[in-house]
């Protein structure tokens, strides 16, 4: 027996508490349920608890699940792609997702722009920014972000940039995590003057949700605390 519905209730309580602590309304932070590697039966459990936004990282696996769920009548789910965007997967991503949070290069943005089916309309995207400055992490640097946004705005009419996404360093040093999230918040605040559509700040996962909400996150991406630990054996 899984506890998905109980877990979602608890996460929502935590979001409320962390938001209230910093005098933010609970509704200013939305919950993205990260269902990568998890079966559709568990997505349905979360759906029955009222969850409508789901995040996936592996394009092939995700598109299978999205197609199956649509065929079963689950048509009001907003699907977010949060994994690395490989060139050979952009078509699948462009055809199946409502939001793509992990755009960090013009080349990938242009592919998605060209491959997005006209009948689906524009796709919402976020720019993934490398806030931890770790070489192995995806994301454009903070300093290169304004130029990337200017180029995508000019060249990709099928893409609508709605925000920034960041992953903090995996460390127990919460002051480092906070500094990285605050840097992303500052960047978003600067950009939103010129680009009023940039309103979203996707940051915070199971282990750093509190720091993210304190630093202005508008969307936390929670996997483990909802669905339990992941088994990656099928993905390696
Ligand atoms: C897997 C993943 C998450 C969820 O992480 P948890 O620690 O399980 O909550 C969030 N964001 C991204 C980009 C991910 O790849």
C-alpha cells in the first residue's frame, strides 16, 4: 500500500508552513509532482488527490506514460519536462509536453521551436540556469542567461518564456543553497522588468524545499517525498 495521497497532503502542509514563515501566501507556491521512473498507477493516485501538474525527465518513458494516460481520459494534466534536453529527443518533447523547464541552449530551443506541432500552439518554457556552478550540471550560466533569453525571444515564436529553473548544490550547507536560490531570484527580478511573462521561479526539491520557498520559489518540484525513492535500474 503506498501513501501517495497522505504524502501530498503533508507536502502541502509544509508548503503552507514554509510560505507563511516568510509572509508569502500558500497559493504563491505550486507543487509539481515529479513522477519520473514511477508507474502510471502512482500518477493516478496523485491525480485522485487533486494533483494536476507532473514533471518527467526521460522523454521516451514520459511520452509512453502521457499517451497511455490520455487514452484513459486523463486529459487535464499539465506535463512539465525537467530532464536534460538531448537533440535526438527534442521532437518527442515538443510533441508531448506543455512546459519545458530545462532549456539551456539556443540550438535546442530552435529545434523545439521547429518541431512543435502548430495545432498545439506555443509551448511554455523555462530557462535552466546553472546556479551551483558545478561543471557536470546542466544549465546556462547566470551571466549568459540574458543573451540566451534575448535570442530565444527573437528567433523562437513557438516558445513562450515563463520563468527560470534552477537546481541547488547537493550539500548540507544550507547557507550555500540559500545563496544559490537567492541569486536565481535576483536574476528573475531583473529580467521580469524587460520580460513581463517571466514570472515563474522553479526551484526546490524534496531536500531543499524550505530554502527555495524562503528565496521566492513559485514552484517546487517534489519526487521522493511524494512517490518514495526511485529505482534507476531501467535508466542506466
Ligand atoms: C528528479 C528531479 C526532481 C525531484 O527530486 P526529489 O529530490 O526526488 O524531490 C526535481 N527536479 C529535477 C530537475 C529532477 O530531475
